C-alpha cells in the first residue's frame, strides 16, 4: 500500500507499507546473511540457530540487512504505482519495523516538475535558406584543388612564404632544451601559423643546409604551462624546400579525382551539394527556432538538482574535449585563472536552458503519446551494424553492455517529438543572400 503526499512543487513523500509475509521473508534472508559472520561457543561459525542469535543479540541485529532487502523493490514498485518521475535518490525514514506487523517506511524524493506548456501547435516560423552563388562554388572548387596539391623539391632558391620547409630544430629556454621543443625532418608550411607566432617568418630567406637561431616568445595562454610566456631560442637547420603546385581545374584533373568527366559536371555536382547542405542547415535552424520559442513560452520551475547534473555533463564533455587537445582540465583552469566553482557558474545559465528545454519536450512527448518503437530502435541498430560491418545482435549486445540502448531510444523519441513540432508548424521559406544572413547573425 502506498500513500502519496505532495510536499512542494517538486517534492513528494511516499509512505510505503510492506506486508507481514514479505517482511518475514526479508528477515529470513537477513538471518542467512548475518549468521555467516557469527561465532558463538558451542556452535560452528555460520551455524548459530536464529532463535539463539536473536536471543543473544536481539532481533535488531537483522534489521539493517532486512531493510536493505525490502526497501529497493518496495520503493521501485511504489514509483510505478504512483507514476512519479524521481530525479534524485530518495531520503528514507523508518516509520514501523516490528515482527508480526507490516513494515512501513517513508521515501521523500524530488520529482520532475509540472510543466505549463505554451502553445506548440501551429507556430509560425520563417525558414531562411541562404542563396548559393557561383562564388560559393568557386570557393569549394578551390578547396578541392588545394586538397590535391603537389609538392616539388626546390634547389635553386631560398625559402619563400607559402613553401613547405623540411627542418630540424631544437628549442632552448634559459640555455636548456625543453620537452617537446625538438624535431627532425619536420615539414612546416610557411605562413600556416602552425608554430609559435614569429617563428615561421624568420625562416623566410634561408637556403638549403643553412642553420639559424630564431628567437620567439611563447604566448601567455600557450597550452603547455611550463613554457607559457617564456622567451626561447630555436636552433633550426633547413634540410629541404618544397613548393606547392595547385593543379589547374581541367577535365583531366576532374576525371582523375572524381567520377565526373568534365569541369561543368563537377561544378553542377558541387552546386547541388552546397544547396543540399544549405537546405539541411535551414531545417536544423527551424527546429532550433521552434524548440526555443516553445521553451520560452512554457512555464516550469527547474529543480536545482537537474541543473547541477547538467553542469556535471557539460564539464565532463569539456574535459573529454581538452584531453583530445592534449590538455587537462586542471591546466585549462590554470590558464584561464579560474576555479572549478567559477567554471561551473559560467555553465549555469546554459545548463538551466538545456534542462528547461528537455522538460518541455518531455511534457509534449507525454501529452502527445510519442515514443520510439522497437522497430525504430532495431532499424537504428541495423544502420550501425551496416556502418561497422557487424552482425546486428553483436551491436545490440555491445550497446546493452554499455548502457547505450536506452540512450538511443531516448534520441529516437525526442527526434520524433521535434519532427512532430515541425509538422505542426506553419513554415515559410525565405531565400536570403549571404550578406543578409551574415548581418542577421551579427
């Protein structure tokens, strides 16, 4: 039996009663667990009769384990019966625990707040599509040409801006080499700004075989704290010079790097793909506009625990990103001269917006009865299996083991919610120029 009491907007108390039969079984299990640790004169360890155990230590010796056995399933069943959606661990208080009587306990827990939805059907939104121009096509064709650049060894001139220099180098700070300051046969494009500011321009004019000392200062915000802001001397030797040759856009080049026969065919394909990408971008922008508008128009008191949980996720994502850049979160905080508390505070506003958005979308999901089907989930698994060249059951087992199956179902469900909102909206498409789009974006 369960009694539900609403304490405030986001908190409820469940008074949960467990019947005598279940209580008796829990005490039996608790006895079998506890007795294994007990030794008494006249009895082998683990063989003390229950009546002797309770007589010697009192029935209370079984209470803790019996409670651990009873509370989780009883609480879980109460959650199902009442339909509440807890967002934190419950606080448990004992109300009654006596042999021969029902076990009663109270679980106080924060739950998902009630959302007062704003209007979400028939919203008017402008879908802006940026016009794709010949200039866009030319930029993309230039990128394609640069991706197929050819390098030619140069022997009869000095190093110029735009060349690729093959160098050996050793860096010194206060006359001593430092970690990460050495390289042999390193290819560096002059003008790429891949090295410390001021390094590459000083190489210009060097000749093959020439050695030179280059003075630079590491930026204050350099990702390696040990050298940040310090003066350094690099001893550099130029081994080789390579000039870049960007291929001409000809039919022959097109045939070599694509399935097309002519430049005209490639241009048409580039134009079509750029238009397709712009259409996809515009669709994504519409979804964001709709969700933002609906979230803004809805009312909900966002629980503090959900904001903190979202900040935890954002900080963890940042930490993963930094690791990919070879930087730790601690170093990042040092460079930014901020504390973890300050970082979390910076994330707070965005975290609250994200939580409110998710609560609003979830309220729409429940109101409209939108759920991911098993067939949709299986189709997503099938796609993954094809992408990774694996059997479907292997992918499903892996996702299950990693706890990602529910995450995938969640993604499918909320994708359907957003698609529903788009389907209900009144969307007007507007073609805008690149200049107009840039002005709107600030």
